[in-house]
C-alpha cells in the first residue's frame, strides 16, 4: 500500500502581488529525503515558504500530514510539526546558541518540560555542545549555519525544510551533515533539501525534483537523473551532467530562441 504523502500541492499558484513565481503546480512530498534542485529564480524558496505555511497559496490547495491547510488556524496546528531553515535566517545577536535554539523550540511549541533536553540533543547533533554558550554574533559562517540546522531540528519535527543548509560548511562538516540527514530520515522525519550542491543530493537523497520557472521538469531518484545525461553535457559527475541536461531540455522560450 502506497504511503500517504507528507505534503501535497494541487494546482498551486504562488507569487508576490501580480508576479507569478509558481503556477498550476501539482506536487507530492513522500517520506524520506527529497532533494530540490534548480537555478536561481526557479521558485525553490517560494515553494519552501508555501510548505512552511509562511505564505498562503494564491490559489490551489495545500495539504500537510493528510489534512488541508485552509487558513491560519490550520497553519498554526501544522507548524508545530515543521522545522524550517531559510537560506537567510534572523536571530538576536546577543543570544547564546542555546538561547537561540531554545527560543526556536518555544516558537514551535515544544513542551517546556522537554525544551531543555531537546535543545541539548539538537546541539549535540550538529557538534555545538562545547560552544553552546557562545554568542550568535561571534559565530563564523559555518558555525552560524550549524546553529540554524540545530534550530530547525529541535523538537524532532515531522517535516524538515532545509534551504541551502551546507553553505559555509567545510568538507568534514558536510559529511557529518549527510550522516545527520540520513539518521533523521531513518527515525521517520520527512526532509526536503534545497541546494546547488548536486553531490549532496546524490549522497543523501532518496529522490530528487528539478524545478525550473516554477515547474517540476524532472522527478525521480538521483540515479534516474544521472541517466538523463548526454555525452556533451557539462559537469564533473553523471549526476551533474544529468541535471544540466534536464535544464537544457527545458530552457525558457526566450533562451531557446537565441
């Protein structure tokens, strides 16, 4: 029997004012780790903001955990089960890392009796236990990103949305991050990972979506994406060449006419 999608978008149109970013999109997010690839401006961040219930759909429907999200009351209920790391996230500079992660646990309504242990667990998962008292304003780019990942995973959300989570991480930290993602998925968390680093998708993801101009132009496993590669496509690996081939096959009309 097929599993129930963690998230389902039907005929979704989304944008800002009169500017359409996503139009008439149908999409299901299944349990496991889903990689989201696409060039800048493809609609990845807009899609994440919709899934995180930050931006309501202009039209179409959003279902999360098998239930429609039809208004703010529905959104507040499902937000407790969603962890979201934006590409650029805000924080109080004077907060310690512990303060920041625990504050995010409070925002997600993690019970107060569990918030302390949940914060410690999240910090341990990203290797920041020894730096827990450091001020956010003192962190390097890589450490700040790790604090953001800890804030996203605190309280064990059911759906985890990560927008460029490995930016600023060194190679060893990226390997640790992949291990963390795999362990969270084994524990039952559904994860959507948006990145420009195709190798992270190949190493950590069960499935991959390629987004271009607000449309899904490819859906399948990383291996299936690699199999799309043409011999002349640019890239240093079959997966990169497959990705570039898919993008080339779905160029905007104005580019194709040049």
